[in-house]
């Protein structure tokens, strides 16, 4: 069956009121260069005919926390998601839609009888039950439950195929880089095809189409420009096809964060904490918390909630506990000329369980997951084996803030532009899920790592990574181009979209209606509950790794 992009555009359908295009990691510096090289003509037309400004992201500016902030209009302290993983004591799980405890754009629209089609937006699995359709994206399983039930089968029948993840795992050398980028572009095409099919079928008032590979191409291929151009060109082509098919009255483009080079060395925060007397390490165990351990399961269609080491990984942990670490074994293999073979064939989980790890129960403070951008403290009465008495919490935290503020890089400049208690960044009923101390790298030039190590500073693991400024674009009927939005923030997107649709935004939102659209008055919506959300069975899983954010 031919793909829907090969079909003639549908005519006679109702016009979509508002289209929101999500470009993960989109930012002005990247857009400007792509525009100059005529790679993104459709996006460039929106920039030229509309209002464009940087969009300040939140802390932490990473996909699993930032997209929920964008589509709820509230900070993580109110919606509850701070990173790829959520934690229960010292154990962890991959976050999903059930971890987001706030009304979404589309659920508020549904409250007012307005319909939506949402495709590929991260952290939307399992989907909400609304008037319209939802196909979840990143961090859900490969075959996610969608709304309405069975709609994914209909999409695949209509467009030929639909996948959430690439068909290969990162590090798979059986495919060339060109073949991998072809797969990226195929995924991008699937997003546009699926969205157009659903928009034609449901005729929604609001559409939200997100592209993730615009971010991943930087992580996986170190920002190689020709590869970036191919992925953005594919996304731009799909945006053009959607604009032609749906003829939205207003179009918004928004990103969760920006992207740029990290010019300075990686900082191993836990190495500093160990030398400062806050952190203990151990050999043997499950390894450092990371969602990487569950990504292969997601790619294979399983709901990867938690991770337990395989038999081989447990053996590696046992060997590490008697001093035979994966690192030490790797040095021997290097001397034998087998280093590259080992890197290609040894599962990453073996490296995780077979090397030095943080001893969480016996530490006072540690970085648990690098994308949280902060340090967690091990507090009596709060954490299972807390080591810091509650009456000493504030004093110990203040001391640790001062010590982190004093850290300088090899060039003599401060590593952090801000070190502060979590209350300075987060507010709401889920603030207690945040790190105790927020650490913001200076100009986002230092990649922060949670991996224990003897050295504080090493060559950066990912030379291209997240920056604070994303992008916001608004174009179409009724957009007031005379108004400045240079101070636009991630939290402003949801209330602005609601106002553009003539719907009151929630008085719980942290953002404001940007002055480019006519403001609506806020209203008090019912407290958010999970009662209207679809349910999904969990599958216990045990493999590892595929897409990025590797320690």
C-alpha cells in the first residue's frame, strides 16, 4: 500500500485552528544556518512571516522534563518529572505519562469540547482519553497503546509502516552512517504521514506534531553538519506537507531546549563529592541509575519500567566485587590488541555492573542521574538508609553549596554559573522529587557526568549537547507581529496556545499568555487526576541501550 504522502491532499475538510510543531533541540543558531543554506524553506517562511524569538527553557533542559513543562505550562515541581528516571529510594524506573501530574493542553481543550490530534510527543504514554487521537512518542515502547484503541493499526494500514524508534541500536556497526540517517529520515516521514492521516480523519481543532530526530542527530553523530541538514530537510518537507494538507489558521513552532557545542571539559561531579567526603563507592551491584539500561526493551515494544541485571551482568558485578573490574579487564584486552573487539561486543550493562559505582546507602550526597542537573542528599527519615540527620540538613546543604560554588575548571573559570537549593527553581507539590541542590553549568559548556572516576575533568563525552535557549515561532491569522516576545519562556507555550484557541488557561500555570495573541482570562480547573487516562500493563524487562545520553 502506498504511503499517504503519495496521495493527493484531501479537500473540503474543516480548517485546523491551531497547529503546534515541536522541534526537539530547535534553536535560532541552527535555524539561521539552515536557512542560509536553503535547507528549511517551509520553516524559513514561517520565521519570515511570523514572530520569532528565543524560547528560554527550564532547569533541567532535557526532553523528559521539558516537554511536559511545555504542554502543561507548569514547572517540574507541579508536574513531577525531572528526568528520564523516577526514583523510589535508591531504585529507579523510566518515566511515562502517568508520572506527569498536571493537565495537558489537549485535556484542557477536551474540557471545553475542543478536539486534538497529538503525534510523537514525548512522555505521553499511556495516552489520555480525549476527543481526537494520540500516538505517544519518545520514552514509550515501540508499539505504544494509543488513543483511540486500535488507531495505530489503522495508521499503519494507511501509510505503510509506523515506528517510534530506529530499527538499529546505537553502536550497531552493521549499518553505515548513511543507512542510519536514511532510517532517521524515514522516521521523520512517518510522523508527517501519520499526522496528516489522523488530521484528515478526526478534523481536530488543535494539532501537535513533534520531531525528535532533530535532537538525536546531534547526540549520535556529534553534530556532523551534513547529517543534521538531511534530518532537518526531511522534517521541513513534512512540515510543508502538513501545512498544505491542514491549512491551519495559526501555526506555532516551539522547542524544549537548544543545542550547541560544549567547548570545555566534562566534569565528574561524583569524583569531586568523593574527595570532599560526601560520597562512598562500591564494586558490584546494579550499576548507576540510567534509563539507558531499558532502551532496547522500549525499542522492542516492551514497557520498560524497571531494570534488573542479566546473568552475565551479575557475573560482572561479582567479579568487580573482588577487584576484577570491567575497566581493568579492558586494559588487558587493549594490550592484547582486542580493545575494539571488546567495545563492539561487550554489552554496556556489563560495563555498568562491572565497574565502580556510587554506594548510595552509605553516601551523604551524590549525583544520581546527570540530566537532573543536581546533587541529591541522603537524609535520615526521608531516604531508606539516610546518613544526614534531618536537623543537620540545611547546614550540610549550605556547606555543600559553597563547596560546589568554588569549583573551577582547568582554565580557572567557575564550572557552575549557579548552585542553589531546589526551592530556587521549583515550586509545587512535587518539589520533594527534585535534587536537593541544583547545579547549572556555566553557559552550558561543561557536560556533567554522574560516573565515579579518579579525574575531575576529562574530554567531554558528548561534544554537542543541550543549551538553554530554544526557539518559538508564531505565524498566521491574528498574530500581532508588533509585540515583542524576547522574554518568552517554555512555560508560556501552553497558555498562549490555549488563548489562541479562545480557551481559558489554568490559573495553576506558571507561564503567561504571550502578547502576540488576544489574552483570555485564567480559570480554575478541577484538580488533575489520573481517572481519565488509559491504563497499560507493565512488562518486566532486562536488556539495554540504544539511543543516546550514555554515561
